[in-house]
């Protein structure tokens, strides 16, 4: 299936993407944690209340910055790997999914445009996996290949059929951000899992090769294969 079109004005779409990729994703994590806590016996733990209060404080600050007209900030972590690891740790804590990373990119001294786009697209993919896939394991791979950033998110969930699954705003935004950055996004889903592949042109030339691997922690097309 090809990338869906969007009719929203650019400014409206940017605002919607900002809210979706920050506030709504954080609230989705909160909802997952609350549901898990309510499924257990006894009252909700105090630790959960403290964590949710911190989350809400952060999102209140995000909304205030947005109302002031501040630009969309980079994540607080120093690089793409660190930001994705932090996202995976939050989702793993909320869902029990085990995340693993393989990083074959050259370390950057600061956030580049392609890294920011990759973070937003892959973060959405990780949130979708946590909310919908039923996966137990997720593997994230980052690599520099011939002046391109190639990223994969692979899960062992139950997959989905794009012919019967509505295209939500989050997935539409993933395609749009990849396209606007001159890249490509492909989503292939089977009953045994889903693979998201993002390819972006590198905005700067790497200086030296690098590789980091860690053990697991607790054009645009969309296909379904059986």
C-alpha cells in the first residue's frame, strides 16, 4: 500500500505532529501503566502516582513552551541512540516488552536533522508496537550505509493487515516526516511480526566507523504478508 496523502495545511500538520509525538505519546504510556496497575490486586502503588505526576509535569511544560511559540526541542538525551533507549525503557517498564539495540552508526557530537526525524519516526513505531502488537521482543537497528541512515524496528507480535486496519494520524505522520526529509519508509507486517524500515539521507559526512551492541532490555510502502 502506498503512502496516504494529507490535506492539512503545513502549520496545522506541524502542530498536530508536535502534540502527537510528545503529549499524546506520554499520555499513552501513562494509560498503559494505569491499565496494568488496575488489573492487579489492591490499591494503586504510590510509586505509580509519583511517576505519573512527573510525566504530567513534563507535558505541562511542553504545552507551555508550545503556547509561547517555542520551536520543537530535541530530546534531552545527547544522541539518537540515547533517546531511543530512554523511550524503550519507559515502554518496557510499562508493558514488559524486552527491547534490544544494535548501533552501527558513527557517534554524532550533536543532534542532526536526520537523527531528529529518525527519532520521531522510530519513537512512533515503538509506541505503536507497545500499544497494538502484543509483542514480547523488539529489536532496533541503526546503521550508516553509503551516506544514508538506515533504521529498522522489528517485533515478534501478531502483525496487522493494512487492508482492514485504518491509517491513523501517527502512521500518516511517519510517512510524511520520512518523505519531507527526502527519505523512505517501508512497513511490512506478517502474523509473526512487523518490520519498519526507515532510510534517510545523511546531512553530514561521518568521520570514522563505529559499532555498539547491547543485550535486550525489559518510498514509502506498507505491506502485509502471510
